């Protein structure tokens, strides 16, 4: 489910809906932190993607 939401966030960015993608990834990262822990590779990767969205990369 979280992988699908992350993919959907990438689609939203590709379509120019960055704010919506940021909201989606913020939720994904929060859920991964709770479920997997803050240092889990999927959590870290999600946080990096969220940072990229926020910085416009």
C-alpha cells in the first residue's frame, strides 16, 4: 500500500501536482517511521524523495 502511494506521488509530480505529492509522501514517511523505524532503508528513501519534492529536484 505504501509503495503504491509513493508511486502515485511520483505520478502527481510528473503531472505538475507537487503539493499533492508532498502531502502523499509526508504521510508515507510518517507511516514508515512508525512501522519500520526511522533508519529503515525504505523510510530513508522515502524521506529523500520527500526532500527532493520540497527542494524542486
